[in-house]
């Protein structure tokens, strides 16, 4: 049997990933992870398992059956935990913590208990916030923006489960602060993928605020919406050279939906 080098496996996996063939990409990344582990390259293996966790979540969202959904979600959580362990062995505490937080977030895709899911999301949020502080102290703006998007994702999932207005308001304000800071930092980074993520996150929060406001037509909220629409228009211009269909789809869907409701 011909042994395929991990470099070739990773190259093939990236091609499948770029073509959105998630299951085929997952199979190739799994082979690459095993090949790298056989050579005791722990940190390289950790990076692949981190990637696998994200790939599995793409498959989760594309699943046609409940059984597939649950199975792929379980594999995603396991992959993040494996990455967490390997990063820890490699003395990379920050990435180990990040994988732990992503595992807690992935667990929220399957809700068997609202309270238990909220506990897992709270753990995810707190870890991401701690990591964000670390990167902020180091003036690592790119990782600050990246961690902000991960934190907001967990916050939005938490807010969906809230039935306490004060709790909803607390997390809404937390997410809004993260978004505003991230937009400022993004001016220095100019990454279209981060812009798409922030645009989607902000749209979700604006929708939450819109449907929970007691009084419509509030001047402050209207000003916030105007700023958001300006960000939509700027992002549409910057996306003209983007070739990532998922990023483009997110930008067009977010902008189109928001134009419909303002």
C-alpha cells in the first residue's frame, strides 16, 4: 500500500475544503492528523484537530438527518478536546484554552437541557473573554478581532436561550462593546472574512434589540442602525474582489435581510 505524505493529504484536504466538500475534506484531515501524530508532531496535529472541529461543524449544519447531526456534532466536540489536549502538551496554553471554549460552544448545538447549555456557553464566553484580554495586552489586534467574533457567537447562542430581560440586556451590552471595539481594530487589519462575521453578528444583535424594544423609533437605536447600514455598504464595496462564496453569501444575506427590516 502506498503511503501518502501528510503534506499531500493536507493539500488535498484544503482543496476539498475550498470547494465546500466538507466530508471529503474531513476524511483527508483525519488521515493527515494520524500521520502527523505517528511522527510525534504534537503541535501540528493539534492544529489539524482544531481545523477538524470546525469542518465537522460545517457538516453538522449540512446534515439531513438527526442521527447525522448528532454524530457529527459529537465528533466536533471530540476534535476540539483532542486539539485542546495536544496544544496543552505543546505548552501552548492560549490555543489550548481556545479549543476548550470552542468545545463548550459546539456542545450548544445539541440542547438536552437549557440550563446545562447556558452553563456551557457561559464557560465558553468567559474563556474567550480571558483570551481576548491576553491578546489585547499583547497588542495582537488580529487575534483580538478573531476572539471577539468567537465570543459574540457564544453570546448570541446564549441570548437565544434567555428569558430574563436583565440577563438579555447584560449580554447584549457585552456583545455590543466587543463589536464596536472589533470594528475599530478592523480598520488596521482590513480582513473581509472578519468584516463578514462582524456584520452578521451585529445584525443578529440589532434584531434582538429591535424585537425586544418597548418603544420603537428610539433616536439612539435609529442612529445605530444608520451606522450599521453604512458598514454594510462599505463591506459590499470591499467584497467585490472576494472569491469565498460563504463569506460573500453571508455579506449579501445579512445586508439584504437588514434592508428589508429597517
